[in-house]
C-alpha cells in the first residue's frame, strides 16, 4: 500500500466533502460519491431504503426540502445514477465477502454535517485555502468529513488485502448522526445483524494528535423532540381575553424545563435550543414551536428527565388554554465497549508503532447514536467498542472555526484497518 499516495487522497476527499457539507438525511452528494468509489473498489452495495427502516426514520426534512437538497447535490457534482438509486433516502452499506469462513466485522462512519455557519476570516484555514463550506448554515464542524474519508481509506486498504482475510467486511456509511437521527433506523433495518464485531470512531473529542483511545465512555442517553403549541389568535388590545397565547405557554415551558430537579443517581441535561412563536406585535400568538433535547447518564436518569419534560410541557400548555403536540426527532442510548475486543484492538494498534500513546478509555462528550448499533450487536452475542482518534483541533466541535489535523486521518485508516485485519485473521 502506498501510504503517502493514500494520505494525499484522504486530504483531497476530506476537503471536497468539507466544501459541500450536507445535513442529516440530505447527504445525497456525499452518499453518491461514497457509493461511486466503493463500487470502483469492488464492494457489493446497498443504498437508501435498503439501508434504513423507513418507519423508524426520525427528524427527516419534509418532501419539498428533500427535493431541494437532491437538486443541490446534482449541481454540486453528485453522481446522478447513485442519487436516483437512493430513492430519496441517504445511507450506504458496502460488503466485502472473502469467500472464506470467518467473522463479520462491521465498521461505521457518519457522513452528515452540523447546522453552523463557517468562519469566513483568513485566520480559518478552510477559508484561507479555499475549501470552506459553500452551503449556508451548514458546516463540517464535527469531523464527519474526515470520518467519511477515513472509511473510504479503510475500504481501499481492506480490499487491497482481501486475499489475506477470512470472513466478511461490512462498511456502514451512516446518515444523520447529528441529532441522533440515523443509527436507529439503520439498526431497525438490520444492517448490523449477524456482526461478530462492531467498531466506530470519532476524531478529536479532546485527544491530541498522536493519541488513540480504544473505548469511549460517558455518552449520554438522549431524546430529541419538537414541541408544537397551538392556541387561539386574537387582537392584543381589542380582545386579549379571547386569545390563547401559545407564545407565553412555550416561554413558560422553556423556563420550567430548565428548572427540572436534578436526579440523585446521575448526570442529566435539558436544553431548549430553538423557540419560534407569533406573527405580529399586536396579535396573540396562535402557534409556537420549540426544539428540545434531554439527556441522562444512564437510562433511568434519561427516562426521568424526559418524563418530567413532558409533564412540564403539558402543564404549561394547560395553564394558557393551549394544546401541545410532541414529535420525537432523534434518540441515542448509552453503551460501553467489550473488554475482549478492546484488548485485541489495542494489540493491533500498538503493533503499528505509529501512535505516541494508546489509551484504554476516553471520556466521551455529549451523545452518540452509534450506541444503538453497539447495543444491537452486543445483544446478539457480538462484541463492540467506540474508539477515539486523536487530532489537534482549532476550536471546539460544533464551532464555526473548527478545523482538524489532517495528518491524523491516515493514522485512523491504519488503526481501523489493522484492527479489522486482526479480527478477520491472516491466512
């Protein structure tokens, strides 16, 4: 394997993806280019509805927006044939069957971006060097562009070494990790069923370049949902008593949500990220919409905070004579890696001698919906872990000035490929 050539290609791929970011469930350009490259490598592919259970999809934009995103993907260089094959749903699963008995190793890479405007100053390298986002309010501010490039690099390495492997490689390119929207639908479709081993990783996350973490812990179980309040409009001066104020119901709910008592048995989080309401200064607001998330360190805490949130929302709606409807838009679970897999992964990565330090555990941040895939594999008797690839970053994740050390990507490819080779067994 020509590692220098592959590193150059990884950087070029990452920068191309960074320039054309796509949000959850709209990764049509990204998915099509992933499928195009994997097809050239000789993988068997499934795309779109063949990779996601449609009834389990959460937080997908409405049909009109999907049309717009497909059109944008085509104008920005997406593969028209693969976009048509997706049938309006993103997601790619690639399979490499060696033809020899052995385990099934599933590797997951997420593709979507964050709803963030990218910094346009020359101090920000993507802007200075011409690969900053051209799509307003969308940016790869969490490293998923690097994840996708790493996944394609791993695909090339494993295909190159196919003759030395036994069993099956399954590469999962997941839509909608942001907001924890995609993994549940893929899990319900069965994309990880039958896996003996499952691995995922995240770049950055507090680890500097040259480090590798074998088991990320601390991801919070989460529920993402929208709350829609419906009241009754009225003239604010002429007939205020006839109105039912959805804006005030939502505002009261927002304060109440952030006043939920903490749980004794673990960390919890509540956040109202968006509140939109009203049509004019002299009109009692008929509608209000809130975007909310709850999180818990374990399932008991997560269930507690979500249940209390529902009570707060319904109570605030009742106070103002309004109605409230809740729509779940995403969810993630908690999970932890298996010691036996962590040990094997550590042996494979340390043997490369390309990392300054390989650590057993890393404290994860926020939430991660690959936990659904981990749990499904573990429930079926397989082993799983979620890893961390160190990379120096210029700003926190989800920040408009986020950038990463591109040299870490080739190390990620080498690590993941080495682990997969170890699990699939050399002939």
